[in-house]
């Protein structure tokens, strides 16, 4: 298998709560996609999405992982549309939508030992807003890593 999906965080109603993904080690793979799926969503709600990088699963040295674009697709069209991201943040704000962030492992600060990433989604407020997140790790660096590394 050349791509492997891994849950970042479970599907749920995140009313008044943030969602923090698990740390995933991307050092043995070239790419990872962060995918968020919204379900029912109140039109006035927004939830900030950011990415973090760290040196290990404990979050050592955690800092922002920069990204400048994401893709979104409404469930009725299925076509992904490229969107610019400002200040490494975008907002979930639409029901039944896929949001995709593509990260190359070289985007992490590997020179300083950063090889883990996670997705962070802020609270959408007091409304009933449903979403879930997962990672798709891709392109193993070495053939012996063809099964891809596991979620850390």
C-alpha cells in the first residue's frame, strides 16, 4: 500500500470544544494530507484550523507548521478548489465539506529534529457542529517502508 489513512481525531459534535489530532511521524514518508470532513454545521459557526510540528509524540518543541493553501470541496460537487491560507490558519465554516491540506515532509524543520505533525481545530462555539479529521501518509522514502509508518 502506497498511501495509508490514519485517524487524527474522531467524528463528533465539537460544540464548545476544540479538536486536537494525534501526532503523526512523517519522517519516513514524503507527503501527508490532512483531511477534515464536516457534517452538520451551523452557518454562523467558524473553527480555526492550524498545524503544529514537534520533535516527538510528547510535543517537544511544538511550534506552528507553515502552510499557504488548502483545498475544499462541497459534498454536492466533489471537485476540490484551491484556496489561499492567511497566517497559517483557515476556518471550517460549511456543512458537508471536505478540507484538505497537503504537506511535504520537507516543510517540517527537520534540520532541528522536527518530524511529527498534528492538526488543531479550534472550538466552533456553542452550536452543534460535527467534524472529524484524518491523515493520509504517502510516498514512503524507502522500499522497506512500503507499509508506511504507523501513527505515533
